[in-house]
C-alpha cells in the first residue's frame, strides 16, 4: 500500500512543488490550505504531515500542540519561521523534524522518507534479525514490535517516532558514548554543528523517563562528546 503525506500549506506554488517531489517517490499527497482543512484531511489517515507554521486561519505551533494531544503522527515543519528559537519550540511541542524555507527538495524528500520508515506499521520491522525484542531498563520496557515505551504499570508513554528511534539506539548501546553526529544518523539527518534538534529530542526523552531508582538520569551528557545511556538493559525475545 502506498504511503501518503498531508501537506498543510497555503501557498499554491509550494504545495505543487511538494506534491510533485513526493510523487517521484510514489508518496501520495493530501493537501490542506488552512488549519480547519487539516483537521478534516486527517480523516484520510495520512502517514506523515508536512506543516507550514503561517496559515491564514491558525498558528501552526498551536495546531501542532493540539495535534499532539490526539495523535503521534510524525510531523515535519516546513516554514519561513526558521530562527533557532522557533526550531527548538517546534521540536519541544512535538515536531519530529524542521526544515526552513526555501530548502533543497531532495533533502526534504529524504527527511520525509526517514519519518515514514520510522513510523512503519507496528510489526517486527524495528527488530534485529526480524525478531521482536523487549528491552527492559529500570521501570521501563521498550517493545520493538509495537514500537512503544511502556512503564511498569503497562501504560504506553508517548515519545514520538524520533524519540523512539533515539531511545532504541541508546538502549541497544548502553554505556557507549554516542555523539550528536551518530544520533543525527539515527534520525537520517545531516549532522550540522550547533544544531540543537538532537539535544531537544534527548531532553524530551529524559523528561519522560525521569530518574533511575538511585536518582541518577538514564542519559548523561558527555561534555564535547554527546550522550551516554547509563542503565543496565535486559533484552528478551
């Protein structure tokens, strides 16, 4: 089945360019010119959203905030509002990636494809050698079959597709330093020095996980190096 992207964009030229670019990768497009149309278009169950922040009837950040209360569908922000503060706020609210306008369409397509791979149907696609695994650490379990982070009470915690990908990389390599460049590759992103998107994602994961029983964080910062996951991980099939 072909995957689809919901393009929330009021500029017709940009909509056409995005639609044409996605079609080269056999990704169908659903379009919405306003926030109101976005909510209606979600009934078609797109696999990813490309969201402009400046819409005629709504602020894209507020739309994203409301969306995250209902859905974990991956979101790529594509906007003229491209200063660092906007980027950080967008990721903190729940965006998975952020590309400023204008951007290279090949780069945008690569980012969209990466998001689609990370949100593939909940099967064993995320597991090594085709086998679903459960990675247990502290009061948490990461299930590679359902792609969920589950707490000790069996409740799923919303980490998003990018947060899941990073947490899986950490849990698969405990006590191994992981640079921001390595983590950028996990998200299929080009590494850019001083880009804080990785840091914001890691901060969100830390907030969700909380502290270990001894009050230490699960993820520690290594000065000038990156991060390290400092919890014992038990892996079961």
